[in-house]
C-alpha cells in the first residue's frame, strides 16, 4: 500500500500573498545572492530563479516557519546546483554559509528599522556622495563606468565611496546609540 503524502498541519501561504512576499524580501535576498555568488549578474538571476521556485512550491511552505530562511535555502541550493552544472566551485564553504545564515537570522529581527535608519542617513548625505552610492550600489555599475557617468576619475570615486560609507556608519551608530 502506498502511503499518502504528509499534509501540512498549518495553512499554506496563498499565491495571492506572493507579490507582497517578493517586495518584502527582494532586497535582503538580493544582498544574500550577491554575497554567495560574488557577481551582480549571477545574483540577479539567482534571485529570479529563487522566486520562481518559491512560487512553484509556495503551497508546500509552512507559514509558521521563517520565510526568509526558506528563501535563502532555495537560493543557496540553486547556487550550488548552478556551480555543479558549470563545474565551478561554490564561492563560499559550508562554514561560511552557516555563519552568514546565523548573522542574517539575528539581523532580520531588526530589518525594517535598519532600512528606515539607513534611508534616513542616506538622505542626509551630500549630493555627490549620494550619487556615487546610487551609481555603484543601486545601479551596480563598475568603478570605471560609475566614474565615467559621474565625470570623475576612479580615485575620486573610491574616495567618495569611502567617505559615504564612513558617514553612513557614523550616522547609523548615532541612531542606534540614541535608540538605546
């Protein structure tokens, strides 16, 4: 006799909620994919593949579990599969992936607040630094392309990035200190 497939004891997430799920988790999943792939193009493809797989399997997801961890697990497995097929070594070893997962798990509890604080700090940056961040991080331009777009040399671009990161770090530290 063939045993029936186990049924979830909780309600599965409806497909209607999926677009909201994508909006909520796209940024962090993209950041995670960039870390494990070390390439913006591969990361974008990986995020897309992850959401497609999640869409196809959303009825199997137990809503009492952590959706972000589930999405990262899909992304991690998809990346391993891609590397195996291409005969490529996975850029991060298991210990590094587990450490990253643990860090993200603790960080996610404060995720909405940190993005709000970061957006506020970024809005306070001088225009030149904000444009530099936008070119390098939001638009994912190479250093050469970003410098060309901003009509500056690459050394100036690197210095602006350094100053922007330092200003953001200080601003975020102040916000955390003032919050406590």
